């Protein structure tokens, strides 16, 4: 099988209304976005950070450089899609894996199965079946052509900010890969949320990562770490708040 040129694009900015500067909050020996980047690099695919051209996001660019990314794309604060278009044009990639920098527990073991599934089926867009993995661990893949179609067909602020809204509505159909998630996470974890959106999310994920490291004897860099976190979060002895936006205990 021809191996398509893939780029991992991690979008990140510091201006969050619910939790400003969350990307630079400390997690273990790194930061939220640092963990996301370092784990992405283990896939073997080039990793790019896509941030805004605003002065405050110089800090994101500096962190990305320190983490050894393959490149940094800077552009519009609100038109996130334009940053992905710049990435596609800069390296002429066939497909882009979209990741957000507030998901330090993105499951990068999904990357290669999803690439194979997408390429063999000639799909413009696909993702892992969302009901089979924790929120914040999923990934999306789309072709350069799908990205340009989305940009031309839907110029709404929502689509430009969230990048794949049009693709999910019009290009995905049933194109959700189930086998990778059910094989790697063979239990019901759809009620789990590993994304960091609020302070309470940050606190619970920070505690989970620390507990998984201590109890499972794994480092966050290990390929089995996300699965270990999911197993621990679902255990009866570990009180992990489900979903988003819960109150701090």
C-alpha cells in the first residue's frame, strides 16, 4: 500500500474564555500542550503546532519549538481552518490528523489504523467511533481536498473555528472506525471525558495522570498510558467525575 503523506496538526491558542492559558498549565514534568506534542511525536509522523499570530501565542510557539515540532503555523485567531489550509499548502500533505492542544490524553495508537482505514476506502474524512473512546482521546483525519471543500462550502464562523463541522455533516456518513477503539479499549468508556475545558477538568485530569503513573507504574509517554488511565477512571475504587463541567469536590 502506498503510504500517504500525513501531517499531525495540533491547534492551540491561549485565549480560552473558560480557562485562559490552559495549554501551558503544568502536567507532570511538562505542560498540557507539551504532553500532547510529545505523545504525538511517537507516531513517527511529522507534527506541527497551529497557533494564532497574536502576541500572547508567542508562548505557544516557544513551547512548540522547545518540544521539537517539525514546524509551527501561525495565522488567524478565530479562523482556525485557515491555519490547517496553510499547513496543507506548506508541506503538500495528502491527509491531516487534527488534534486539539487541550487533549493531553489523545490516543495516538488510533493514528495508523485510521490512516489505513481512510486510505484503503478512499475516504475524504473519518474519525474513531466516538461512543467507543473517552472524549478527548479521539482523532480526526481529512484529506486536503476535503479541507478545501469545507472552506469553500461553509464560511460560517462556527465551521471556520471548529474546522470539521461541515465534514462531519456532509462527508463522514458512516465513516467511523470502530475496530481500533473496540480492540484497544474493549470496555464502555464513552462516559469518560479526558478533555480539559475548565479548571475542574484540569484538576481531575492532573490527578488521574498522576494516579495512573503511580498505581500502574507507567509514564505518560508510554503507548499504553491512555488505556491505563481509562481502566483506572472506571475502577470502583477510583472516584473519577464523569463528563465535563462538574463541580469540584
